[in-house]
């Protein structure tokens, strides 16, 4: 039983202070927090960074794989460096990468690019950060209803993956009768192929803090939480520095930076809430939605880093102007591009550009392009016949894929698509939280089916892939289980010639 007054919310923090799940740590954490030891142990084993503390980490994301993460791992093995292979480190523009036990970048192939400085761009990633907080002052002058009108006119869709209209979420939280409201920033950035939020926090931290302050003021929140992935010490330092500078403008708003501990699923909004509350990051059933019952069961406005960073521009220059910056859908977009392109990086472009335009901004293709993954592992693979499809939320959905968090990975003809699908299947199998049987078992069965096929080339092993996908899609609580089969299904659909290889 949890003791009265137990500090469950401190479990992960105290575990981290103990150096992770080292001998005796769970008992000490239990003593300090009042949470039963078995429970502490169960929480700790969920998170890679706590379960295996004090080792280097080698990224196994798609971009790192195609750029040689296996060779990097072998080098570390030969050097006798203790390391663990992990799903993704959000450094795809520098692939292949590893980090040291303190989460600092260790082996990096190159430095990623960002879009050029351009003050006309809402995000202007390459430009100077602005600490004047004039947008916050302007938002207060406008008042809540006109602010909401501007947000609505902007057409801003959430940049965390689902593209949900921001104004609907904002007004839903404000309308909740409970007097305590929270704002949470999703800075977990775990989708392989995605590293844009990292650059916003490093280069334009005030843009995020100002967007957050406007959201908190609008939602009536006195406390805000920024949940950063544990492998982001650099962005954390940038935010700490900017928060100290921003203090005079924040009028008592408490902003807490919470570090994650290495679990992709904690990017899912309800899993993220569970993690802040000190539990295993297992998604909750919805409804109720976080806007109704979120953090500590209070109405919670959760937005992605990029979504909030769009808000100051919308307030200062008007929603319509932001809207018109898009091509097929509203606004500019931070596209991440990596894989077989000359200059991997983050490029701010009108929402709806096509692959060729994005890759032109990134210096062109390397080799002969064959496929691309438009929105991280969850989006599967598309062949180059989709190179003119707008990279937006609706066109990619129609194409059977998704924009997600716009982590575009380009693959040239040196990559076997079934092998690439296998890497993605392993990612989903490793990162499933395991609470829904269709996802937990389905991810393993899909990966095994592909393994057997690759060993034998007998198509009988792939016969049940579609049916299993149906079960996983229909029977999973969260998006992970619903999309986990897409890499394999899309490879089978669009690249049948790879099935016939001997
Ligand atoms: C498996 C899974 C992982 C997710 N990972 C992230 C993430 O790393 N960052 C993020 O902002 N949203 C992520 N999301 C989406 C969030 O659940 C949520 O929709 C988002 O934070 C809402 O913010 P937005 O409306 O500004 O997009 C993930 C969703 C799922 C299903
Ligand atoms: S679908 Fe998978 S990741 Fe999502 S809650 Fe269920 S088991 Fe966990």
C-alpha cells in the first residue's frame, strides 16, 4: 500500500538521484517517497535510462542504421566501451550517433543544417531569438476571445503528430469548470526521424517559453510542465537559461522541467502524464481526454514544442498571415530530413511542399532515391511515385501514410526495403508498453513473420500480416499498436520486387 502523503511524483526523480536501478536503489527510493519498493522497482524497470544506467547508447533509428550504426556499435565493442543499443536519439541529421553515460553526444558523423535566417518566417530557426515577450503582452491586450479568434484564423494544427486543431483544444481546457488547470509541453521527441523540437529549444527557447506563457495565461494555469526526453541535456540547459531571462515576464507562472528516462511511448500524451505522476508510462484509455482529466485528473492543455512556438507569430502578425504561409494547409512547417540527402537538417517551409522541394532545400539526393518515410517509423514507406504528393496531414493520409511529426527519411536504392521494415518492426516491438495484448503480441508476431520470411523467402510466413494488422489496429489503446504494422505492410504493398529477391 502507498503510504499516506507518499510522494509518487518524486519516484523517477529520486531514482535518477540514486543513479538508476543500482543495487539497493529501489529500497532507498521507497523509503524517501513512501511508495512500496515493489512498485518503485516496477516503475524503474520500465525506463531504459534507469534500468541500464551508466552506459553509452548507440542509436538504432532508421537514419543511423542506414548510415552505419552497426559499424559504430562494433567499434565501441572493440574498444571495450559498455553500451546499449537504443531505439532513437533524435539526432538523425548527425547519423550514426552515440551518446555517453551523461547523455552528451559522443560519436557524431556531422552537424545537421537548419533553415536560413528569415524574419518573415514564423519560426525563423536560423535567426536570433527574441526575449522581449511582446507577443505575451499583445495577447493580454487582445484578451481571451480575440486571441482564440486569431488562433482559429491561423488554422494551426498540432505539430506533435495528429494535426489536431489547436484552437479547439485550447478552448476546451479554458471551458472546464475545475479551477486548477495545467499546461504541459510535449518535448519528448521520440519518433525516429524527428529532431525539430530539439532545434527549437536550442535556438529559439524564448519562442517556446513565450508560446507556453500565452497558453498558460489563456488556459488559466498557474503551473506548467515541460517534459523533455532524457537524452536532451543540451535543450534542457537552453531552456533553463532562457527561463531565468524570462522570469520578469512570467508573473508567477511556475515552469517545471521534467526529464524523461528513455521510453518512446511517453511521447503519447496520456503516457507522458503517467510518467510525470511517477508511474510506468502506459497510455490511458480515452475518453476522458487530457483536456478534461489530465495531469492529476485536472484539465490539461498539452501541446508539442513546435505548436507552441508558432503562437507568438500568430499573436504578433495575425492568424491570417500565419495561415497564408502554408501551401496546401495552414502555416509554415519544420520538416526534418535525413537519410540519403546531402545536407540533413531542419528546414522551415510552407506546409504542403513535396519531397523534391524539401530535398532540394537539403542540397539534393545522394544516389538514386527509391523510397521515403514521410513521418517517422509510424508512417511506413512510400515509393518515389509519391514524390509530388504534398507533405501535409491530409494528402499523406490519403496516400495511406501520415505526416506525423514530419521526420522525413530518404532511402536510396542501396537499401533493402524489407530489411528497413524489419528495423522499424523491432523499434515497435521494443517500445510497446505491453498493456494491450494485440499490440504486445502482434508486434512480436509481425517481426517474427518477417524474420522467418527473410530466412526462408517462403511467402507463407507473410500470409497473416494483414489480418494481424487489423487486430492490432482495432484492439490497441493507443496509436503505437494501430500503426506498428505499417512499415511491413507498406514495404509489401509498394516494393513487391523485394519480396522476390533470393
Ligand atoms: C506512440 C505515440 C508517440 C507520440 N510521441 C510524441 C512525441 O514524441 N512528441 C509529441 O509532441 N507528440 C507525440 N505524440 C502525440 C501526442 O500524443 C499528442 O497528440 C501531442 O502531444 C499533442 O500536441 P499537439 O496537439 O500540439 O500536436 C505521440 C503519440 C503517440 C500515439
Ligand atoms: S497500443 Fe501498445 S503501446 Fe499503446 S497502450 Fe497498447 S500496448 Fe501500450
